[in-house]
């Protein structure tokens, strides 16, 4: 199965349809009058569909087992057709379209099985997805594409040449995936004056996004939050809370990060962990969703 551990749970919805066509008008009347020998056709098929939705992952090899939090099955009885509508919802990391189609197909098969004693010409047609919502596809076109960023690595050992930067490069990689232009990438030592100086420089340059990596832990030299906090016009606590929550689900040490986020003028400033894993997971937690903030800052212009 595909790795979905980096994805965010979102509200997922899928609406699938299957059509069962009968060969005699009397078949539809028998369904309406509950005169089919095998019993209440629609309700038994409904039960089969509910079971089918929940067992999708057991029968389709690449499907992830997911919690099913809502299922609705409705019917439209037409002159020679039964239209089956299957709706499925969950809050999870992957969608429910296969579950919806699987459920609709089992409803259709159950109808076929129950109707075949009175109608030898029953056919199953058009099992298809009508609608899906949730996940990245709902948001991918809603972000501005003219955002520029600066990435600053705060590290005594990296600035002195004794260690290679990997965290900053992971940040840049994610930004490039999100079509953010990298305006500057630099390494500085863990010094309050240096951090504040480069912050002022980037704000004066009207940089949209300034990301620091390093100096958010608990060692005596970790002073990035202390350097940045006095400069902020407004702190945005929810940003780093989201990053810490995402990380805490993967390692018990994320709670120790002291990263902060906020704005100076129209520049958004983030302070991320200095570890490669911590920086990468923070970026996965925040992007591309965080780019929505620039629609608030500067309007909804697109490239």
C-alpha cells in the first residue's frame, strides 16, 4: 500500500452510483409491493451495501483500512431501472471513493440475486463515482503562486563549517514543491543579534515568508524564539501548535520544541526545529495549507 503517514486527516466524502436494469415492468411493481419471494429486496440489499463498504479493505488489496463514519444508501425506482446512490463519509488521510463504489456494487449484486427468480433479464450497469470531496485536491488551486521565501539556518556548527546543513535543504525542497520562489538561503550562528538583523533585512526586502530552522530546543544556545518574539507584530500560536501535534503523533519528543510563528508587517516568520526530521515533518504539517495566509494578507490574486 502507498505510504499515507505524511497526510492530514480531512473530511472525506464520496457519492457513487450503480444502476440495475430489469427486463419486465412487473419486477419493479413486485419490489414496490414487497412481493419478491426472497423478501424485502431493497432493505436486504441495503444491509449488504453497509457491510460491503466496511469490508472494502479486506477485499481490494491496495485499499487502506479506514474508519467509516457515515454511510447512506438511497434508491430511485424508475420504469425499468433501480438507481442506487451510495454516500460515504469519514475523517481520515485518504478518500472513500472505492468504498462507495464497492458498496454500490454489492447493493447491485444483491438486487440481482434476489430478483433473478422472477426476472432472468436483470442487468447491472454504470457503477461509477459521481462526486468526491476532501484532501489535497480540494485545495490545490486556491493558493497564490507568487510567494517568495528566505530560509535561514541557525547553527554554530554549520556556520563554522563543521557540519552539513540538511534541515534547510528539506525546507527548500518542500517550498519548491509548493511553487514558492526561494529568494535567499543562508546560514548564521546562534546569536540573537544575527537573527534579528537578518529578520529586519528580509522584512525590509518585503519577503513574503521567512523560515528559520534551528535554535528552538532547550539547550543554552537555542535562542531563536527569544530573538524573534519581540519583533513580531502578531504571534500566530496555531501554526506551531499544528506542527507540534503532527510531530507528536510520530515521536514523543515534539512537545519539547519551542518554535513560534507570527508576522512582521506582511512577512510571515516561522521558527522550525533544527533536526532534519523535525524540519521535514513541520513542513509536511504546514504546507501547502499555510499558504492560504497570503490570500488574507494580499488578496486572492493568482499567477
